[in-house]
C-alpha cells in the first residue's frame, strides 16, 4: 500500500537526530525533554534510518530504522537479519497507513541488503502479526526473594567474585565477550535469537549509563565471577534501590543481565545477587525460558515467573531463510505457504534436511503436507514455538497428518530461543 498523498519516505541522516528524537518522544511519551536524549549516545544505524515527511508539517511525522545484524543466531547458524527498530508515527498522523507503508519499505530495504529475515520486539504485541511477523521467542521475568535457596553446583563456592561500579571502558569488552560466547553455548548448538551488540553504536549506547535516566536507582554496578586462573566466566549488571518499608529496609536489586559460561559460575553469581544487604528481592527480565537460574532455584514458584513475548520473526526470502538454518531431525516435507506482502514466498516449497546438517529448499509442484501462512513459519523459525502448537491452535492445515510429528521435531531446537535485552 503506498503512502497517502502528501507523505513521502526519506532517508534520515545523523544531522536530523533532533527531528528523530522529537518524533520519538511524540510516539513514546517521556518525562525527559528531547535535550536530554540529544546528549546521549545514539544507537541508530544512520544508513538504514528512514523518516516520513508530510507536506503540511515540519519535522518528521514517522520514523523507522533497521539494525543490520550479521551474526544473528538461528538454529545451528548465524545469519543476516534486518532488526526493525525505533518505529513511531506521530499521533496526529496515525491510522492512515503510514506504518504499513514503512513496513513495505523495510521489507524491500532488508531484501536489498541481503537479509532473508527481519525481527523485532514489539511495543504492543497485536501490531505486527498482520505484516507476517510471528512470535518466535517468549522470555521470562522473575522476582526472586532475597536469600532464595539455590541447588548446589560443585566448585561454585571456590569461585572469586568482585563487585565494581560499571565503567564502560573497563568492563565493556569483558561483558560483550561473555555475552557473545553465551549465545554459542552449548558448543555445536548455540542459542537461537541471542542477539548481540553487533554495531559499534549499539554497543556504545548499551554500555552507557546516563545519570539522568536512572531515577531513584544507583549507578550501574557489575559483579564479575572469575575462575582459579583469573579468567572472567560470568557477570551481572545491576542497580539497587533502597526503600524503607514498615519493618525496615525493603530494597530491590534490578538485574539487567546475568550471564554465565558454566553452571558453577552461574551459581556463584546468583548466590551474590541474592544476598545483598538491605535488599528484599531481586528482579530480572528478558531471560530465556531455560536460563540456568530457572534450574538452580530450589523453589522456582517463589520467583513468580511471568512470561512475555520477546522476538517476532518475519521470513522475507523463504528459500534462503529456511536453508540457512539447521533442523534437529531428518526431514522431507512439502509446505504450501501464503504471503500477502511478499508474493515471492507464496507457493509450494520442498524442505529436505538432514539432522543438524545441510538443508535444501526448492520450489515444487508436489502435493503439500502442511499449509500455513508465512507468519506461522516465522513463529517456528527459532525452534522454540512447536509446529504442533501451531497445528493445535488451527493455524496450519494438515494435509498429511503423519508429516506433523517429524516436521515438528525437525523445526524444534534443543536450546530455548531468546535475547536478554530490548533494542
Ligand atoms: C503503532 C503505530 C506505529 C501504528 O502506526 P499507524 O501509522 O497508525 O499504523 P497504520 O495506519 O499503518 O496501521 C496498519 C494496521 O495496523 C493496525 N494497528 C496500528 N497500530 C496498532 C496498535 N497499536 N495495535 C493494534 N493494531 C494496530 C491498524 O489498525 C492497521 O490495521 P489494518 O491493516 O487491519 O487496517 C503508531 O500508532 C505509533 O507510533 N504508536 C506509538 C509507538 C509504538 O508503539 N511504536 C511501535 C514500536 S514497536
């Protein structure tokens, strides 16, 4: 769908940051003025930033950008992904098709950049399904009582932990290295969806700790676990807020990230986070459903786990996207796919793959085993939403009932998908 008359999409250079931030604070209301955001490092990818201008208005009426991820983990591989971000339409111009036109532009932009998939986190989950994005990864948030018991892990108590005030220059590389490595574990499998701070601007923005945006919380802190040789094996970044309730101190530790490369380090890290003086609870959001803390807690129910949607995936170049990933079992299946926005994806495709090996995706005239929309194919792409769940919710047509089980196993992955940050 083209933009309504009097609107046009334009590339946005860095010199228009003020326009972007002005629009952004219309789309996402903030207690802070634009001036405050102008002083912060921007994560925006300027060669992939686009605005919408209106003939009768100054500034921007809408904006979106794409982070060009080049090592985005999908099952068994790292691929190119156009991560859609900073989507906003000025409230005076909403519901007249501007988002839809920006999405069409984004799809063409990703395909031109060689990205077979796009992904995003959504401000409101009901927005993006209509454009063929499927919910591919849910994450957990926890509120863990102070002192919660943890199961023992041999060797954990011997590991050294330091607590320091966050310093991007001193800690940035250490955290980025552990974060990236975690996404590759277990070796040979890796964690689908574990996006890293790939571009320098994303890294700088993520590593900054602007005092003005902290509210009542302290500056960012880091806990670092080291093994006997002094090698860092885990870190957590966190902030404490000290409040006083009726009976006394009632503080909260907000953990931004807790990432460990082995079980003993995870146990040691959490034993420190869960025993900070004057604190009553520890919160953490955006953890994958199988994060080690979910197994370490003796009483996981007391951590009040809450599930929320995280990563939405859109298949843009079907044969490439489906052959770039790996499958957890041998499979030979014919899909019939509908795609209202990218017609090249529609039709019948034969997917042949060997377990954890090569995959081939070819056009076919053969009878389809499964009939589904590209949205559902996006939902199963990271291996965490089972094809059986799609079928049981009536979101695929089963022409060959016996094909469902083998296909569901093939599309699954042994490690839960998810990223531990929103960007
Ligand atoms: C969400 C937002 C981008 C939508 O922009 P818009 O230009 O009004 O959207 P469009 O007119 O192109 O609408 C396209 C479709 O999405 C639907 N839609 C738009 N916003 C929606 C929302 N918040 N929830 C559910 N559906 C929504 C429209 O009803 C329309 O549906 P249709 O295709 O069935 O007709 C805009 O309202 C906005 O900036 N909101 C605040 C910031 C935000 O949430 N940004 C998204 C960040 S992930």
